[in-house]
C-alpha cells in the first residue's frame, strides 16, 4: 500500500487516546470538499 498524505488546511481537532497513561491513538477530524472524516493514527 502506498503512502497516504492528508493536507490539514481545513478544520481539524486533534485528540489523543490514552491507555495506562500512554498515548495510543491520535484522532483528527478532516474536511475535504463537502465530506468530513475522522482519521485515526495509531501511535507506537
């Protein structure tokens, strides 16, 4: 699978999800044209 790149020039709301006081997932709200998505990025 190729690399996916998101341009966050629209509105975005970063949220971190924690487990045992360690960040596990980064969540971003992304708007593209008339569509809106929530992107989840697992953190190592």
